[in-house]
């Protein structure tokens, strides 16, 4: 089972589950946990191969990495803790996993908060993936990861997010990185499906105004999906919860309490 940390609340019945992105870990949420546990029961977890969810020998023979198998890892923790329903908060690739979970097990999902969400790969990010695929076996993965981090978060004020993600990624093994990278081959059809289907679960997108790769497609999707809304954070890049934690926490806690 995935490594996880839970913070039960003395009176609240509501759960909030945090899902990090590729190359991150549960530690990227430390500025959220502090505020959220005052209001809700909180669950943070390390995705397969990340943080303290280290791959074991038997995992080598497990089914290959797919969005469904990684989503099932999350469901396993939820069911183990007997959580009937949760609000889910994700960042970057974590938003795809949450949306996939909502597709497979909608009864578990009370609402979705998507930070630095990915709903469409534009031309630049498609090229990035292709370049990565060509060089992934010959270039040290940390070099690729640093390049990706810089293209996604290029500005001076994104530096903290870049460093955090690069430092977390250093804890990944090369083999693990390659397994996650292979997921990109199934990302386009999945995102296309998500764009066409309005899932009818309350969804808040929290995007940085400087998230140049992903913000335009989110604006487009929010105009079409009736249960979705968008909050844009000024002077902020892709990793909104790290760059502007106070704004992120205020908006997201406000969103969850407004649903009650």
C-alpha cells in the first residue's frame, strides 16, 4: 500500500485528500496541512515510487504503470481508512489522477480542486514530451527533469517551486522516472475524453496567471463545464500551492465550506 499520513479532526466529518504530481511527494503539501487540519480530516499520500512509497521487489513484476493502476493505489488507501467520501486536491499530474478517480469511482468524490491542472497538452508541451521520449534512455533523467521544470516554470518567482520539484525528483530512481514517463503515451486520449465529458462534480481550478502551458485550455473547459469554476492567482506559475500558499488555502478552504 502507498505510504500515507492522516490527520483526523475531532469534530469534522469531512475528509480532504491531497494528491501530488509526478516527481513530487506528500511533502509539497506542508503549507496546506497546517491550515486544512484546523477544519477537516486530512489525508496526504506518496504516489507509487515517490516519497516513502518506495518500490518493493514484488512491484517489479506488477502490472505496468497506467493511470488506472495508479488511481487504484489511491482508492486502496481510501478504502483501507474506510473513508466514504472525500474532497480531492491535486497539483499538476495529480489532477489527472483525481479526474480519473472521479470517472472510475464517482461515489468517493465530493469535490475536486485542481491546482496547476492539466487538461490539454498544447503544441509546446507536445514537443516537450516527444523530445523527452527520444532522449529518456540516453540523457540522465535529472537533466531532463530540470529542463521540464524550467520550461513549465521559467520565471524568477517560480524558482522555489522549481527547486522543490527538482529536489523531490532526485529521490526517484531512473527506472521509476522512466516508468512514469511512459504514462505520457496514454495521456492524450485520456485528456480528450475528460474534455468532452462534464462529470457534474463540483470542481474548482486554481491556476497561476503565468502558467502559460496549461491556463488557456482550463479557461476554455470552464466555459463549457457547468459545475466548474476558475480562480486565477496573480504573479504565480504552475505550482500554485507552493508559490502562493496563503491565497491557495483561502480559496480552496472557502470553496469546500461553501459546498456544505
